[in-house]
C-alpha cells in the first residue's frame, strides 16, 4: 500500500493532468516512493499501477527506463558519480576509485551499515564543476577532491545532508 | 483523392494514408518489421526508410503521410543504402541460429535479410544476450536474444487484446521485452503475438520443433468452437494436424485467431481418442467391428421402435456438430418415428419454440458490430465466450461507441463501459424490461439514454441470456428495445453451428421433446452425437440420471469419456479436421470445409455412420455419396438469409423459478466448451483453465467463516462438490458463481437455481 503521504502527493500531481490521463503522474509517483523508501520495489510499482489505473507493466517500463530510479536498495545516501566525458577528462575515474576505496564497495553496492551506495551516472549538465556526484539525485557536489569527499561523507555521517 | 508517384508509378490515393499503405495498395513492397496494418505506428525498426523528393534524409514510409505530388523512391540508391544500413544494425545482435530457430522458413527477418543483408557481418564484438522468459504454456519466449524490439507484441496487447501484459523494459542496448515480475501472458488472444512476431523470439510452444513450415500441407477449414466461423489454415504433416493458423478474412476474424481456435488441435490426438467401435456386454467393454456395432445399434433401435414406441428414442447433438451430421441425425430419428431431437443442450427455457419467427442469429453481420455506435450486451461472459467479438467491440469503443452491460457477473471487459447493471439472475429480466420501458417512454436515464442517443444501436444477448430460465422473455424485451431505438438485435451464437442446428431442423418442432424435456422425462434410448451429458447439458445431474436409467445409450464420439460408465455402444467418429462438413456461423454464413487428415484409427465421419445406420434401419432417402449431397439436401430450396430472423411473438410471462437462498451463476469456462478443447493439454495448462472455484461476496465468506482459498462444500440438487472459495465483491448480492461444463462441478444440478454452501 502507498502511504498516505505519498497518496496525498500523487493527488497534488494529478491536478495537473486531465482526469482521464491519470497515468501522466507515474514518474512523479515513482519519485515519491523513492524519496520515502530509498528505492522502488516491484510491489510499489504494482501499487502505483493500481492507484493510477494503468497496467503494471507500463509502470515497470517507466521505472526501468530512467536511470535515476533505484530498483534495489541503494543506501540512505546514494552517491551517483558522473562518468561522462567532461567529468572523465577532469578525473572522475579517480573520484570513483577514491569513493570505492574509502567506502569499501563497488558500483551498484551499498555499505554494510546501509548508509552509502555508489552508482554511476550520466551527465548532470554542470560540467563546469567536474568531476561531480549527486546525493540522492537531489544535491549536486562538484569540483571533487579526496579532501572534499572526506568532508562531504563526514557531514553525511554526522547527519547534515 | 490525391496523386503521388512511387518508383515512377502514378498512384491515386486517399489523403491521410501513409506512404507504406499507398505503396501496398499499388502492389509495391517496402521492407518493414514494426509496421502492421492493424496496429498503431511505432516507426522504431526503421526498415521502411524510403527516399522522398525534396526531403533531405530518408523517411520512414510507415510514419510519413502522403501529400499531393509527392515523389517516393523505394529502390533508389539513397533508399537502398538506408535500408541496407538498418538491416546491418538489426543483424548486429541477432543470433545466427536460423538452422535451429522455429521461425526459419517463415521469418520476416530471414526473408528481408536475403534482399538487404550483407554477405558477412562486419561486427566482431560480443553480441548482446537476452535471457529467455517463461510466459505461459502457449507462447514460447525462450530465445529473446532474437528479438529486434519491434514492439508489435506490446502494441497488440495494448490495442487489440486490451491488456498490456508484455512491455519493453530497460532502455537502449538493454531494452528487452518481458512481462511484469515474470508473470504469464493470460490473454485469450495471446497466440496472435506468435503470428505478429517478425522473428523467432515468440514462437508457438506446442508447435516447437515439430516441423518446418515448408514440410506442412495447408487445408482451409472453419473453426469448430465458437460461433464466429473463423477461417483457419490447418497445417498437417504425415496425416497429423501440427498447427492451426488464421486465414485473413476482414469480414470475420480479420487476421486474428483466438487461443481456443489456435491451440484446440492439440486435443485431436489425445490419448482419450476412441479409435474402434465398442460394445458393452455383460458389463464389459469389447472392441468390435463396425458392422457388428452398427447392427447392434440398428437392432436395438428397431426393437424399441417396434416395442415401446419410437417416442422413447431421444437424440441429442452438441452445437459443435456439423450441419450434415445434425441433419442426418434428425432425419434418422424422424424416420424411426420420433421427433425427439435437439442440439440446444444448455438452454432451459423453450417457451419461445413455435413463437420464433425464424432462426435466431446475430441479427447483423459481424462487421456491423464494428460499426454500431451504441451496444447493449445482455448476459454475456463476452471476453471468454467470444474473444474476437470482444476485440471488435473493444476497438469500436475506442472509436467512440458506447457499450452498456446487463449481466450477473462483472468481469473486466478491458474496455470502457458506459453503463452497467450487474444484477442477480432473477432480476435480469426486470432490469432489461426497465430499459425497454425507459426507451419506450423516451426517458434519458442510464442505459436508455445511451441507446437513445445512438444512430446504429445493437442489442445482443449472450450465452448466459440464452441459457437463462426466462430466455424467451429476454428475447422479447430485446426486440422491443431494438424496435424503439431503430436498432438491431440478436444473439451471440454459443457454438460453431448454433445457427446450423436450426437450419438442419435438429429441433423437435411441435411433435417432439426438446433437450430439457428429453432428460427430465427419461427416454429408453439415447443417441448422443458428440455429447458429454455431464458437461454439455444445462442440468448435468438430470442428464446423467437419464443416461443411467436408459436401456440403450449410443454415443457417437471422438473420445472415450464418461460414456464408458453409462453407454452401451461407442461409435468412434471424426472430429472436424477429419471429416468434411458445414458450419453456419452466428452471422448466418454457410461455410463448408474438407477434412485435413484421414480419420484416426477406425474412426469415421459421423455423417457416414448415420448414413449406414439409416440404411440398416431401412429409412428412406439415405443414399448419399458425399457430405455435399447431404448438405445440398439439407439446404435445398432454402434461402438461408430469409430464414434468419430473431423476431418472437408474444411469450408467456414466467416467474424466475426458485425462491430464497443463494442463486447460482454459471459460466462455461473458455477452455471447457467442447470435447476437443477439453482435451487440449496446452489450453488446459492456462490460467483460464485453472480449477473452478466458488466465487462469492465477502459477506458470504464471512457467514461461512472462511477465507478465500478454503475448501467449501457446494450443494445443489442433492449432490455436493468441494471447491475452493474465492472472493468477488463485484458479484450481485445473494449470488454465487460456480462454473459449469467442468468435471469438478459436473455432479451439481442446473446452471441456474439455488445453491447452498457450507464449511467443508
């Protein structure tokens, strides 16, 4: 079952679309679930399908098409490192290697305490700050160096997202 | 009309069509994969790129509309270069496994790559692999690496079948066709995805590795199951039916085939086939020669006719029997002096007999259904009883038609329903009468408003309405509504020959007993043509009691079934693929067909068996050489179109029998409708053929104190069966739904009536 908060948020989205086009809210609905749970399980997709009156498979198509939806638990803080060309030229390979070494996990994995997960991402449209990663697809962190990464991780550990 | 030029050929075409349609009209082939004339345009395979004058780049012919003066080149250097380029990309990831691929020899990719593919691949990197999926017993998706992602199967599900069970998950190079959480594809039309798949990704599971397409001989045939009269291509090898495919016929099935018609053939060679005549003597079954068996039957019938009287002979046939078979059956019993012959085995209300102005039929052509703008469908498990008609209506609804439903169960029709009244069986007639009164009073409420606003109204009575104890009154009410709305009304025929049975005169007339009366007041002898009484009759309890008390039961059947318990003689007859015959579809189309293979073992076409019986009994006029001669005699001087008439005179008002208690609502499950289908292993493995459950509302579950899934004892007419309980809050109050036509419920009584439940 979708939580009441999520249902309320979806209802706000639905106002934007014609009454017979409820499925237009599917991307937002998936986002709300991910915001609440950190990832989207198949059961959540089935719930969204039922709520919006659309085929389950159609929800699955959307959820698997977009990279930013987590289809498995990705930790409390998902660090998505851009590995596209600009970032790569500015050293994203080093950023990724440092993160992996520091957290002791590989791409697509989460730390044993469930706090951090690392993903590879596509261009974030802010190449001027390369190399960069996002935290939970929301906060952009750029001009990353080992020191800066240490600081960010320490802040997150300390509860300041 | 506008003028365009394709490959230098001047073509006049309608404005708004696409280039590929215009080219096909003019007989010019453009290679394509994702384009299909009955599906929406996706334009994702890019195979149909053509050069258009003044366009800077090649354009996809399937997604480009024609324009006045347009010049298209399908084989210019630019077009061919583009097509070859696309072909090369499509083949990059396609496995080179044609020798072991079931599609080999009938593969669009194979054919088109001969024309546009390179001699060798320039791609030496690793190919992508896609894991196979298990999507059920009918469609194989074992080799999804072959998929070229044309999405025809996905669009078919969305647009024709009405349920999107397959989809394209992930993206780019990782895109793959799959179902949600590895679910099965349960649509009753799923087999069409096999035909649509242009490569060998979706193939027929029962047909896998059985034969190559070029080894098969094709015979034209007609569906022996539902009443649509679907055109079939029966494909055979070594005297065995190996596959059934649709033959395109826009007036009937278009290019589709229901799974029932497609996979029923697997039941033809079932181990239960009866291949030798058998006689029961001293309680033991003996295989005998035809001569012995037929003489035994003839002696028995003659003895009875001369002794107790011919009125003690009753003949029953299923509506899946051919016109010829039913004609000879009635001619035989009438020749013996009995008029007890009927094929309407699940009908319970015969009060319309003698008041019908003609043969009940669809009341319109099948194509007319697509053109109707307001429909009222009364008492029909539409999707399961008539899958392709449901698909037609679904498309009509998408084009703006309104569908109104009056029924006793609320199954999802996978289409928008304008109004529906889901009422208990005893309220069905009153609900329809209310609509009739509203329409007559020109009231704009609910269903009446919808019907009154239409120009082409169709009122259609389904199987449930025809089996209903007040069927004649329902027909009269439908007649009133149709007259008041200037529309048409008719029946969805229950089986392949529901119209043909009337034309063959396999009905008792005023002298004889109808199907129900014949079983209610048991006869001394029964002739059963294709009938399994415990599954095919309206009241299996009564039918079986009659069989057990009869002195002589002659079962003409393709299968050894429960007849072994009550019959005295079993005569092996040929199913529709092994005999010639004629079916008259629900729209009154008379379609004859030839046998596709020789009868199995010593089975013989039923018309020949009946002919010899006629000769042995010295009934006059049984000298036929061919089934065509039988047909010509049956239809001699008959204007079939003039005979079709749903009109009904004044009928007596009969109350709904049975008061109080829970009312039974019965459907005949889609894969339990006739003998062949019941024995098709792949169909019996589908979700639709799962064990019947007893469906009830939550308050009934509460009263019994059980959960869905708990076994419940269901009793009717002194017998009971144990079935799992299931929850359906969309049923009307006081209604319990229990399927008929299934071995698990055959011990119960009538399809309509009161039923009791208790904890097991």
